[in-house]
């Protein structure tokens, strides 16, 4: 029998009533309600073949148990219904409103008669658009944290198999409800394929090509501000190689948990093919104010403005856990959770959360009719096998919002297709928040940074020497281990509360092993790159000739430190023309000498002879040293005999002191116990000795007692005639589990200084080049920080210590999760006072509770008597991060067959192509103007030049002269 509208209305109310009452089954009668309230929603119910606006009726201070008559008056229409008694009681009721969709605010009146009591309530129903909400199923990939790395990996590999089975089971569901799975990290896929049978591999790739399994590009959830330029690009190497092999496109990045990201990601779009970036950050832990960016998509413009990355920061990735995951077995309650069936897919789903979320978006002026939510049951959780049925049931019930089970790529493709011309564009660094935790393992962090530079140099030497049999896999494995060390998971969830737990120690041991494995690989590759051919090895060992390699893209004069084993012949060094050069045997046994004008990306050959070091003809005389002063002809330093801090730093030619006169001096050790800046302490009982006496190298060694340590040494070193100051600080750390921080203070004197710092592929001006709501409490540098006014300044660099604060210590009181804390800065005042934040244990989870042992931090200081020059700052940073390399000389090596020239352009990296037939060069124009590049052969031979990318493809041919846009980057392939 066909239902009348009122009878259908009654039936629909009963249906809604029964679905809402599921949560109350088996409850005893309790307190009855004493009032009612209407809650408008943006939702539309499917009603008798049409779409009707929905409101929620909420029973206040109790439940409704009795038979109830409901009268609805809306839009000039009235409808009545009867709700039968319910012994379990109901708390809410979903009511479909009569009449067409409203186009203006309309008042609704609802009367409720229950027993002998009548309640009347009203609300205003605003017009509402129809919505499509994309739901992204995934499991957040923490490599560790919830369990040992091996068990975590097994869970994620099992998720792939479970997902394929569920996708196959639901393949005939309505399209929007068909299951698909996002693996999140290529680390999972890489390991899955490494052990899978061929049958399993075929099944996997078949599922990928059907859209059942979806791959995003990043190897893991990496702290992108910690990776250098090459590492940042290597994040996507494995995914792009897999995509090429399989004939598919992987053009998305999904980053879970990590708050913020490096601006460099936007710069490398054309190099990696990654065009879309979905960020699902943590909900509350140490995220500052970045929640303000939620659901405000924008094209993230690169520093050059020529590339753009479509960025969307969605709601926190933990939404699924908050709604459902914490109500089913998870890693907090079971060691190895499995996919869990509750038998009630619609329970603990998106009702009513989604209605409130979309209403809030509408009130904020959100201009789109689609959004995306992630759906994960927890960190490292099994799949939710009930999601397809929950989505299917939802879409059968609601006309809007409709749900679509999605992949990252599907969502961005649909969104961009519809709204490309309405999406705003912004530029700036989204400075990360979670980089502070890396200083809980300062030794390993410093080693990781040095190894990345060393690995690039090994690559460069391989190309300079044109060595054959390029070990592609060994280089890839090295980069993979360095990336895994920079992955955001450092330890167990209880690493701070239970640091002696065996599982906690096990997880840290695996994390630590990534950097030690990388060291083994990189040391071997370095040795191999410098190794002699077998037939020349014995002759080389008997030769007194050494080769000095320059891996940067300008001719270079710098100090070389020759190991004692390689300089047994004597202390006299001669240049390629046989002319003696200044040298000195150091207290370490090394032989130091000045190598002049080593060609760009090339080498020069020197010889070591029996006899005393040559000391005549020193540039600007001899380096001078006394008990607490030193000079190298360019700088004069005075060290405080009481503190060991640098009291004066004078640029001799300008007679300018770069130390703030009201400060305690440069390179001051600061120890902050707990979170109190008021209780900050410093080192005491400084003892200063002369370590290197000159005439080429002079250094003072300051030994001190220092709180939190078993001792502190600070070596201050100058090399005669070289425009740099080197500091070598070694902390012998005690293991302390009470909260603590360690800084080295650098209160420079540069009035009206602007602070700029290097990031992957570019540089950023603090505050000016930062997106709103990015981290301003501390910063992460790649190679350098420059402090300049219009007339002079300082470039300060550290290969080991990435974190710094501007103006003052802004990390005091930053303990625990700090959700919505007022301590997060919204503005960075400019200052020439820099604080290097080298150690801390301020976190409450994930990172280490303590650290101990010796850790060394190198710093380099170079002043300049002019305003900021981006090219010179990058020169300074590259010189300090990539020192001249020395090895036994090999005769008749011709070096690279080309030279590269371009104003304000430097080579970030260069290497042998994976096929061994050409050279890959990555160029960066750090200037504000386009640069005309010139690539010339060194002889009369011809060169073939292509614009290239991460996969070393020949994208398009280039002439010997081509243009590189201002602040642009380009990969080229050169074949001789």
C-alpha cells in the first residue's frame, strides 16, 4: 500500500528513532527529560524520493521514554507524527522538514506532547549547500611508537592484504562505498614487495591499477625541515621509480601527524612530479597555532613563484580514533590488534560530528562544497572493515552530505577540476614544530647531518674521477637510512614515562641503527670513491702525491687537513707547480696546509716532501696567539680568561667588534634545568691552553665544568689568511631525566639586523618569509643563518646543530603537549642574538628521556662588510659543510669534461647518472634575477645537455646557454 506523506513521515521518524536508539539498548530506565532543544544541521535526509532538510531534536537533562506527539511547522507547511514509547529511552531525534529547500533564513517551530506536558521550541534554519565529503581510509604509519618496528611493519603489510580482500568483496557496492586503501608511506610498500612472492606482487599491482590500493609519494612521514635539499628530493625517489616501472602516476604526498613542512617541497614540484600535498597533522601535541590552517587549501608557491603545490591541511588524522578507534581494541589495549567487527557499522561513525563540522565550515565562509576527512583507527592500526557498510548506509539515509571513500589523488583531482580558478596562492615557509625533538639525540642528529654532506661529496668525487661501475644500490640504501632517521617516529609512546622498558629500548636501538648503518655505507662509499685503481694502488702508496678535491661549484682556497697516515713523507707541501705552500703539523698528527684555487667541481695535485713546513710567504704574515688572544690577519679574537667565552671578535680591516658589548660573550654555554629561564646556569672554572701554536693554524682550548655534563671543551680555531672562525664545542653529557635544555649563545652586534636562514632549495627571511601560524619559537637551518643590516653582517653556520632561536631563549616553559598554550609565538622580532639549541628532553612521548656521552658541535663564523648577499651566504654554508677532501693522487685523471657558469647560481649536488653514461647536476639560482647559464666543454668535444628530473629523464634538450629563473632550481643531464 502506498504511504501518504504523513504516514511516510511517521515511518521515517521510527526508522531514525530506531537507529539512534542503538546506543541505548539494554539500558535501564533513567531520568526523564525536562526540556527540548532544536539543533539545525546542514544535512538533507532522503525522504519519499526527495531531499529534505534535517534538524536534530535533543531531549535535555534526560531521555524520552513515553509516547510522544510531534507537530512540525516550517516553510508554511505543517506535519504531525507520533513516536511510540521506548523503554530504553531516546536522547535525540532526526526530523525531516517539509517543503522545498529554503533560500533564506526560515524559522522552524516544533511542539512536543508527552503525557500531559507540552514543550515548544524554535530555531532558525539557514540555507545550506549540498556537500560531498571524501573519506580517506589509512592507518597512520609510525615506524615504531606503538610497538617494535618489526611488528609495526607486519601490521601494515597485513593491512595491504586485508584491504585487497575487502576491496574485492565490496567491488559491486555503490561506487562511493567501495573500499580503497591508502598505504600512506612507501616504506610499507617497499618492504612488502621485497618479501612478496611473484603471485603476491602481481595481485598487489593489479589492486593498485584498479584503484583498490593507493600510493602516495613520500617514503615516510619525514621531518622535511631537517632534510637537506638532496634528501628532500630522495623522499620521493622510490615511489617515482615504482610508478615508472608500472606505468602509473604517483603525484601526491600525504603527511600524517607532522605539524608543518618545508617550503622546499613547493620548489621541487617539477623535479619529483609531486603536485598535491595533504597534511593531516596531530590534533594537539606541540602544534602551536597551525590548526588555523585547517581546511584552507591553497596553491603553495615556490620561492621562485614558478612552481606550485596544491596544499590542504585537513582535520587531524586522529578523527577516526576519537570517534571509533578508542572504543575498539587498539594498541593501548592489545599487543597485536586485528581488524575488528562491531556488528554495527553506523555506530561511532560520523553522526553527529560531521554535521557540526560542516556547519562550522559554512559559518567561517568556506567557499567549497567538498572536503576531506581521514579515517584511521589509531597509529599503526588495522583497517576498519566496516567502513564500506557505514558509508553505504549513510548515503542511503542522507541526501547530503554524501560520502565518498577516496584516495588522496582522487580527492585532489576532483577538487582542482572544479575549483582551480578559485584556489588562492600563498608563498612562505610552513616552519615545522616537531624538529625540537631531534635534540633529544644530539649525537645521532649531528652524525646524520654530516653523513648527508659526506654522501653528496662521495657522489661528487665519483663524477669528478669518472669512475665506472657506479654503485646505485649502495647510494640508494644510504639515502634510505638517512631518511628513516629523519622520519618523525623516534621511539615508543612511553619512551619518557618508562624509558627503561625493554620495548622502549628496543625501538630506540632500531631508530639509532639507521644512522649507524648509514655511516657504514657512507664511509665505504667515500673510501671507494677515493680508492685507487687496483693496478695503480701499490704505486700510489709509494708516491708522495695527494689529490685535493673541491666538490663545490666555484674555485676555492681553503685549509686541508691531511691524516697522519697520508703525510708520513714529511711536513713540506708543494703545489702542482712545485712551489712550497704554507703548512703545519698539528697536535693531532694531521698535516694542515693551504690549497689555493682548487677548480670548481675538480681537483688539484699536491706533493708532500721530507723536511720542515714552509712558513715563509704566509698570507698577511703569521697567525698570532697568546694566552687569551688570537689573530689570523683578518680577525682578532679575545677570550675571557674567566668564562672562556669570546669577549671580542674584531674584523681587523674595519676595526669592527661583532660581539654585543653588554653580553657575556659569544659561544657561552647555557643550561636550563626544568623549564625555568630564571634558573639558567652556565659553565665555570674555565681553563685555557694553547692547542695549536701556528704559524698557519692557531687555536685555544677552553676546558670548563658545566652543569648537566661531565665536562665541556670549546676550541676556537683560526687559519692564517682565511676569512672564517671555527668553533669546536664538545659536551660530555650526563644522563639526566629531569627536564633540561642546553644552548650555546651567540649575541652578535649587528644593529637592525635581518635574520635569514637556509632551507632546502632556498633561503627564508625569518618572519617575512613565513606563513601565518608557522613555528616561530625556534627554527631549523640547513647550512647557515645570516644576520645583516644594509652595511655589514655575519654568516653563521653549523654542520651539526640545526636548531636556533632568535633574540632570546623562546623555548622556556615548553613542556608536554601544550595544546592551545599562549607560549606559542605569533611574531618574531628581528635580532642579531642567536641561540643554538643543541639538546633537550622537553617532550612527553616519542623522543628520548635522556642522553649521555660526548657530542661535538662545530660552528663557523664569517663576517662581511656589506649588506646581505644570498650567493655569498650559500658559498659560506657550502664551504663549511663540504670541506676539501684529500686522498692519494691518481695520475692522468681529467676531471669533469665541462664547466658551469651562471651569476648567483650554485650547484646543490652533482653525481654520475645511474646509467653511468652522463653527469647529473642540480642547479639553484639564489638571486633575485634570472640567470643566463653557460655549460662549456673543457676541450673541443661536444656536449649534449638535457633538462632532467629526479628520475634522470631527458625531458627536453638544452643549448649550451639557457635561462634559470630567479630563485629557481633545475636538474640537468650532461653527456660528453
